[in-house]
């Protein structure tokens, strides 16, 4: 076990050495240039926000992967757990997103093995920023939620140029503006867990209605993850479906009426 003082020193040491470690590991790997790969876009809406007065974090995403009007998959997994204290999701070119997140997982695990303890959430966020800036030229943006033992819960947004921004709630992807409208009007720091899940679903529903390249929750499932002091929890699809039926009942009444007419 490490004391708080030792952990703080360890985190600082990892931050100082991260760039050299990542450069060494990246020297044997190459992120494909955007001009060299087929641009399959995830057409995503990503949502991340804090709730329960900053004690918990939620990350939500649609699950449709598309390229223009062609849907490659309606059930893609876009939210990834990095250990027990970080969630990350990306929007943009799929190959680049997958490879950069794989690098974060690999390098985070390597650093944790070298130090004998899991890297802090802030350490992983700084590590990811180092990877993004070392690679450069990528066509992707990311949301990262972390639970740090010194800084508490936080939400970061990484742009395609290596910039990083922090906010209590962040939306990204092609449905970002529509999802943000919902959060702007209804988000508050004191949201309970059930209220937070409902708000995320409403934001994804609005994004799916207004953006043709974002998966609609009525058509493809929604992916939601929660993080608190005990770790990460994935909200089950059946529970999400029940909430969707409750928050948008008129859709299901119309759908049922259509089915009766067809019969």
C-alpha cells in the first residue's frame, strides 16, 4: 500500500517520465495517416457529465458506426473502461480511435505494472494527452471521465489538435449541438442517478432525431456507464429500454398503432 504522500510522488514521477516511455513504445507502432485509410466515421453522439454534486460521473453514447449513409454496425461499443478509474470514448475516424485507445490501455497497464499500483485517473488523462500530442495529425476527438483520489471526479474533452478542456458536462460528435441543448436546459450538479440516466437518454434521443448520422435510441441501443467511488457500472440495455418507453411514450403508442394497422 502507498500512502497519500507516496502516491502523490509516484504520480508526479509517472507524469515526468511518460513522454519518454510513450515515445519508446510508439517507435514500433505507426498510426495510419488519414490519407492512407478508408475514412469510416463513427457518426457519434458522446455525452459525459458529473452528477450527485460531483461525486459521480456518467458517460453515454449511441452505438451506430456509419460512413455517410451506409451503416457498418448499429451496435458498436464506443465507451471503454481504462482500469477501474477512467472511461473514454471517441468520435471521428474509427481506425484511429481504436488504435489510440488501445495505446492508452497498453501504456497505462505497462506503467501500472512498473509502479506496482494502478495509475491515477489524472495520470491516465495526462498519459493520453501525451500520446495524442506525440502522434499528431489524427482525425478524432475524445471525452474522458476520471475518478482521481486527489482531484475527485472530472470530465475532459480532447480535440483533434491535442488540446484538452475540462467542464462539468461535455458533448461531442455530430449530434453534439442537439444534445447540448438538452443538457443546457436540464443539467444541474445535484442530479440523482436515475435523473442523470434519464437526462442522458433524452439528450441522445434529441441528437438522434436531429442528426441523421447519430444512432437513434429507438433503432440502435444506447451505451451508458456510471462511475462512483466504488468503480464503474454499465447500465443494462433492458433498463435503458424501460426508461426510453417512459420518457418518450408517444413514440411507442404510435409504433404499436402502426403494427396493428399492418396486421
